[in-house]
């Protein structure tokens, strides 16, 4: 069932009916009951029957059990003439689901459904408490008078009483189970014992697994771009499996906006559709001056749809779509700062040794002054993987097929189809070496058009049809050595790989999915170190490296380092700066140190093969626990790559959270761009350009969340103006 956040019912006085179900027929009754009553477990110190008054009285440690429910009291009296059952003296009712009731007196009528209660305290399964002076249940309606509700603790760590952080008081509270709602009359919200909000009338769902229509909790925010913001959502429970939420957004700096979200849960899975829009002037970047200018008023909005449906038999379909008719709408209203929107659909089949999928992709570029006609869309993208149950020579065979159609209205378009079969087998020699043999056969067919309009001549193919055949053979040898070292255990694993393949596989083939190539430790031993399918690393090469691991209780160290050497003359296969150009590759490595559960340092490096200059440097430091932690990351790309897809960059990012007291915490984060003209000649940065920063304080206890966050954006663009944002958050448990 689709659900919005609902408030658990603090009106469980109806549990008194469960206590009265403990009715039995002890003693000599005046007449036999017309119908047999359910069996109950009944205990008491003494039991008396007054024949004159026709009253049954159980006294002393009275205990009644039935269907997992339990009633305890000092005295239980059943007046057969008046048809009332009364429990008094330390009355406790346990419903069996974690909800307990404590009262001075319970009184029920003979129907065992209606009755009265005095000085009742209800303790919910989630720890929430409801106290009332008195209450009654009549004709299905439960009414409490002078009621107080709070999910907050009422005692401190030492067990001494304390004022709850917040509580909701009401003159009268009515629960209508037929309508599934709780109604408050004369209510007020108190925080730390001080009244803060008067609520003459208030209602909410009763929490009995049933959606209810109505207003949801409003949200208030303050930001540099939007000014003050008030969100007022209305929730419509159309049916148990579908709902609609309409939210009005009112701002002080921009025109109001309306948002609607529809959700439905089918038997196979959920779908959702969000539509948002406004009628207002827009903002755009002047292509000549670069200044932000206003555009004419018109209808502006966006659509966000997504879903996933299970069809049975291993089949599943999923979709997501994000579209807008204004490049700056999402950013101006701080919905999203993405510069590219994506829409996709996929249907997939999952089997134990087989996978099949058909996908379609479309993109919308929101970058200022870009030509949308050059944006690609992919239809279809087909993938098929099949691991054969049996394979020759004791190995395993993986069959793979792929097909892609990628089109542009004004630019290079292409279609491809390929299929491959890869055989591999691992052996363990008598001396402990692990030897893996791999053989691969692959065939591709490409069709390209308008290759002269490719984004970069380096990625262009040749108009017309092109085919290629790719054979590959590889041998991979690992030889681990293990033994004691410095009070711990170390493992040293040298590794050597030989790969041979055709060296002319990329001639006349367009490159669409193999552009972002970069050597790192994770792809050093890959059979093809190009990403995607369009580029193939042919020729012959040897790759060598070593993996070292050492560990003792509370401390572990890991390190890997490696390099490759080409045995042929195909040295122009990779662009300069990727670490793979030339006969000898750059040196890549990774090292990590972990101290206990609270400290971890990871370092990744790529060193120039000739000068040992650092071409890629990534450092990540994580210290602390979930409550208090420090995270620092640094990266620098100094690759000198001429391709626009792989620019050099340098930045540092940091985040921290410090918990103090029992409920308080200070947190913050920042990202600083350290790129200068030394890394990127086209940058306008001076080597120290903060991107964004955040600092805040929060309070979180068992019933109350409060936070103040300051955020600053240092970059000025149509989607995120330079300036400060203050965000206040306030959440009352079970109330929103």
C-alpha cells in the first residue's frame, strides 16, 4: 500500500474492551448463557459470588489472558443485573502488540464494547504516551477529555521526572475508526512547557494502515535564490494503491509554483509522475556579454516520471524521464542543478546464467548556448550475456552480444552490432601459481554517417559500412607468498599478464563510448583498457605488477603497483596523457591503511614513465564513527590531455561532523577548486576558487529534530546565483 507519513493513534482506550473480554462464568450463575463464550485464562487470590445482588467479585492479583492480551487489576467486579464489568486498582492492559494501558478504573457495559475509563495512561509500541483525565467509548467512537500526547521521554538518564521537549494538549480528542481519523478540539502545542501554537481544531489519520486525505505538514525555507519559501502540500488518498499530492510553493523572490505528484502501486511495482510549472519570466545568459538577462513571461515547467514493473518469469521493465521546456527552470527554482537531463526505458530478463536487455536513451542539454541538434539519442541499446553451462577443456565460456543505434539530428550518427565468445580457465600449479588462460573471438559491424560533423576529428569514423574481426589470447600468472611479518601476516603476490590481439581493429570505426580512457590500478590488467566497445586495445603487451597485504588485529595495510610494456610498434593507439601512450605505460598504484574501525587512508597515484612526475593524485582520509567523523579528499589530474573530455583538474573537498552532549552536533563541508592555468590553460581560476560551503548545527533526540544550516554558493550562473542560503529544519516525531 502506498503511504504518506501518518501519526500513530494516541487513542487506544478501546483496549479496555480487550480487558472486558476476560468475562467468565465463575460461581453458580443464575442462568446459563445463551451462547458459549471464548475460553480465557483467569487467575485471582479470591473469588466471591453474591447471589442476592447477582455480582461476581475477583480480588487480589487478578490476571486475565486471552488471544495474547492481558489484564491485571486489584479487583474485577461483574454486575450481572446492570450489565457492567469494572476493573479497579492498578489496572493494566497489555494489548499484545506492544501497547499498554494503565488506569485507575475501567468500566464496561455488557456488550463489552462501550464503557468509561478514569485517569488513563497509554504507552504506545513506539514509546509515545497519552494521558487523559477520563474517557469513554460509545457507538464505536472513543472520546478522551483533558488529554496530553507526547512521544518524548518523561524521565532523564537518572530516572528522574522531566518535562517533555514537546507535547500536544487538547480539551477533547475523538477517534472515529469508521473514518480512520483522530480529531482534536481546543488543542495547543507546547515546547519545553511553553505554549507555542494554538490549534483550535486538528485532525490526522489514525495510523491503522489506511491512507487519509488532507493537508500535510507545511515546510518553510529561506534561500539566496528564492528568498522565503512556504510549501503547502495537500494529499489525496485516491485508493489504497494510488495517491496524488499537490503542493503550492510560495516565494518572496520569484513567482509561485505548483507541483503535483501522482503515485500508483501496481501488482508488479510502483510508478510515479511529477509535474511542476509556473507562468513567469525566465533567465538566460547573453551569448555576447555573458550577463544574466530576463526573458519574456510564459509557461515554464518540468516533468519527472519513473517506475519499475516486474512482469514475472525474470522479466522486468523500468523507465525514467526528466524533461523541461526551460533550460533554467529547474535550477532557478532549486529543484536540480543538473546540466543534462536523461530519459530512458529498459526491459530486462534475468536468469541464473543469462541476461538480456533492450534500452533506449535520450538526453536534454541545459547548458547555455548549446546546440540541441547535436545531442544524441540511443535506440535501441541491446545487451545479451550467456554463460554456457558446459565448456570445452574444463573452462567456462561467456557469450556476449551488443547492438546500438545512436543518432543526432546534426552530427555523426552510427549503428553497430557485435558478438563475442570468451573462454577462460584457471589452474593452480604444484608450486602455488594461479595461471589463467583466456581466449576471445569477436566480430563487429558498424554503419556511420555524417562523420565529418563529429564532435572531434579524433572520434570520427568513415561513412558507410565497416566490419572488424578481433581475436585475443591471454595468459595471466599470479604467485602469492604468505607468512608472518612484524607480528602480523603478510601476502606478497607478483603478477604477470601476456595479451595478444589484432593491431588494426580501430581503423574507420567511430568512437562514441570509449572516450574517457585513463589508466588506473583498477583497469591495469583489463583485457581491453578502453571503456565501452568502440575502441579496442590491440597488439601484444606484457603487464606486470605486485600486490602486498599485511594485517594484524586492529591494523591492516594494502598496496598495489604495476605497469605495462607494448611488444609491438602500435604506440599511437592511445592519446597522449592517458598513461597508455607509447611503448611503456605510466606506473599506477594504490595504497590503503586501516586502523581499527575509525581510521582509513587511501592513496592512488599515477607516475610519469619518464620523469616520475605525478600525473594523477587522489587521496582520501576518513576518521571517526557515524556520530563524529572527518572526511577529506584531494585530487589532481596533471595529464596534459588535449581532448576536451579529459581536462586537467585539481580540487579539495572536506566534510566533518562533531557530536557533543547527547543530542547536539555541528557539521560542515566545502569544495574548493584549486585548478590554475598550470593545469588547464582555459580556466579563469587563480588556483583557489571555493565552489560551495556548508555549516550547520543540529539537535536530534527521540522526539524532536531541529537544525540551522548556512550554505554559500561561490559560483554565479543562471541556475545557482552567488550568495548565502539559510535553511531551518524542524520536525516533531509523529506530527511532521
